[in-house]
C-alpha cells in the first residue's frame, strides 16, 4: 500500500485523532522526540528492519503533530520545497556548503 502525506495524515487522524487531541501538542511533541531518539539509536546500532520501523514511527508522530497543529504536510512541503531548494531555488541545490540547506 502506498500513501501520500495527505493520506498518511488522514489515516493517523482516523486511527488516533481523539487520543492525540487529548494529549495535545506538548505531550505529542515529547513522544515525537522520544521516537527521534530511538531512530538515532537505530541508525547507530540497529538492523535495517529496526531503522525502517523507527523511520515509520517518526513520520507517524510528525503527522500527529501536524494534525494537532492544523498543518497540511503535503501542502507545506509543496510550498517550501516544490520548486527545489528554498534558498537558491535550484535542483540540485547550489547554496554554499556553509548555508543551511
């Protein structure tokens, strides 16, 4: 099954939405950060399967945060990165290595 970001957000909303709203943004952000920590550990010492599972968890919690904050991830990505690098506007990026992108 392939999911767009919009479909992922809708799936997360229908599956966990009531619980996520009750937890709120601050509580959800703490869970998100915990998952980022688990991803960090998996990238250092985990198997490929463990890494994939942690990437999925991080993305799911990011979708949860976006839902709670009223942000459409797909639209936000299109707006910021849809034409290439937000700094130089090119693909691939030609910004100086010291620049953020």
